[in-house]
């Protein structure tokens, strides 16, 4: 099992976190590159040119890398890492999750609204339940995620879920099985590491997402 909410079902490129020293699949880390002005730039999709510098998807580890000059050490050159780097990474990952959820909606693989979500869960079509962290606990308790691992995402806001569905707010959503859903779960697991309380497990086991994928 790996970080980022996936089983290691095939050979995947692995990278070493410059803070923890742990090596793991790239899916559970955040890639950074050094920009033209010597600044540290998060590369959420892993497509920017340049030598990649990897940090596990953890707020604490990214903050430590910026504070302790570990990016400069890894780059072997003077680089500037802003103090709010972890906040930037969190915002970019949140945007990534929203965009992927929106794509899943357009593909017919995601729905929102209590009744639709309930129908999907009861019929077995809904494989992942998404519930807003700022939604009513009473309302959320009426829906249960499917059995198995990686079936609940509970740290997006109602505004973020709503944005994916073209609404102002949404409390409940469900994902069907498929490649887009797996990507939503994977990116949501990385986002969890940036939103986890200090000292909590990050990336692998937060808010219902754990290291093993069962979709």
C-alpha cells in the first residue's frame, strides 16, 4: 500500500521526500521546481520543466522544508521559499480536487443533492461519498459511505463542493467507480495532508481516506 490513497498495483515511479527521507510513489508527494527567479514553485500536476524536488503531502513537512532551507539544500543553489508555501499548495490542491470533481460530474460519474446521492449509495452506483466539513452533522449522519476503504471524503467545504457542481453550496456528493473517481480520491488524499491538524496522520489516513484503494 502507498501514500496518496492507492494500492501499488503496478510499478510506479518513486521519489524521496527531502524532509522525512522516506521514499514512496510520486502520487503521495508534492513536486516542486525552482523558478526562473530562484523561487520555489509547487508543481501539482508534475508537468513543469526542471529538476523536481519532492516533499510528502504534509503541511508540517512542507513548512519545515521552507523554514529550514531544505529546498536550497536539495537544489544545491540559493532559492527562495515563501513562508506561506504550504498555504499555496493547499489552495492549488483544493482547486485540483474541485476541477477533477467537476470533470467527473460532466462525465456522469458524480452527483450532488441528498436524494440523488442517497439513490446512488443504495443502488451501489455510488462508490465514494463526499460530505462538506462545514455541513450539518445531523444531516450528514443520514448518509453512510459504502463499505471499504477510501469511501469517504470529508474535508472539502460546501463552497468547494458546490463550485464543482455549478452551485453556491453543496453538502453531499457521490462518485461512481472509474478513473476520474480514482483521481479525485488520490488528490483528495494529498489535500488531506495539508488540512490535517498538527500531529495527525497525513496523506495516508485522514477523514476516511486510508492508504489502500478499494474501488
